[in-house]
C-alpha cells in the first residue's frame, strides 16, 4: 500500500515536471480570442489574468478535444473558449481542473443522443469521463454574456459537482461540507419557488432537480452576479464561499 502511494507520488511529480517544461503555450492570437470573446478574462486584474492564462495552458495540455457529427475540426478558438470556461468555474480552486473529464466532444449543433433518444445541447457523462457540447449553443451562451443562460458554464457546473464526489482523481471533496449543507438548504427552497412559479429569476430548468438547479445557479452567478446578489443575497454569498471566488470583486472595472 505504502509502495503504491510512493509510486503514485513519484509519477505525479514526474508528470508535473514534464508539464512545467512542455506544456501547451497560448499563442498571441489565442490570447486575443480570450480578450475579445471571454469577458470574465478581460475584466480580471493583470495578476489574475496571468494566473488564468497559466492554468489554461496546463488544462489544454491535459484535455483531449474531439470533433463529432459533421464538425470538420476543433479550432484553436473552440479549445481556448471551452477551456477558459472550465478555468472560470474552477478559478477559486487552484488544484482543481476536472481531471476525471479528460475528453471534450464538440458537435456543430444540437445532436441526437442514442441513449436518451432525444436532441441535446450538451451533457456530461461521468462513466466515460466526457463533456459533450454543441458549439453553436456554446457560442450563443457566450455571445449574450449577461442573460443568465450559458451552456458552457451549465455543463462545466455539472462536471464540477460530480468531480467533487469522484474519489480516485486526487481532487475530490474540495467543497467544504458545512458550506455545501448551507447551500443545499437554500437551493431546495429556491427549487420549490421555481416550481411554484412565484419568481422567475432562475429559469424553469433549475426546478427539475438539485443537479439542474446547481448548473442554472452557476450560470447566473457568473453571468449576472450583481443582479443575483441583489435578488438572492444569501444564496449568492454562500456560492461565493463554496466556489471560493466572487465574480463581482474579481472585476477590475
Ligand atoms: Zn443540465
């Protein structure tokens, strides 16, 4: 047992050294894409932008992207913007990069799933360790970045919640259980409010179950934090503590 632990520490150490030397390096064009199309990044202070870029480079070293359906290729723009969404959602946790989800599949548009026999915009499959996204829906979510609807954040939020529960990737249980319980108490009340139709701050999807609520809550947390804090101050504050970041104070402007 001890030998296995030592071996895994050595392997981890070697991998980190290899990654530090040979990691993916963002080109100037790719940094321009971030600055132009990813407001979360462009609004960060320079010191946080530097950290964001380095973490994105490490992430892109480890994730594998695959074009699906009739998508011809994964463009650098797709890689950078999808990777940036993972960094955005996990920015409060410097050691979390959703290791369980090694593969990202991209379809050009909504796609038919043989498992659910329905058209999808995106999904997360923990058994296969994949995140699946429709590029057109992803891009639409990013283009209107203040309406509280963002497919990329939605699917990454599902992956984040699962990653916290999956034990063998060396990055589980990062959510503080006390804060998580506090969050769940407030979330259940909000789910009921959505189902009752008394308040429409969160879209109906959030009333489906606790997984959907978490994903919808994070879309709003990142896309319209000021309004969220104003309308649901307790829930906003608990999410700040849970995710270890506050999108409002992270903005330099
Ligand atoms: Zn969902």
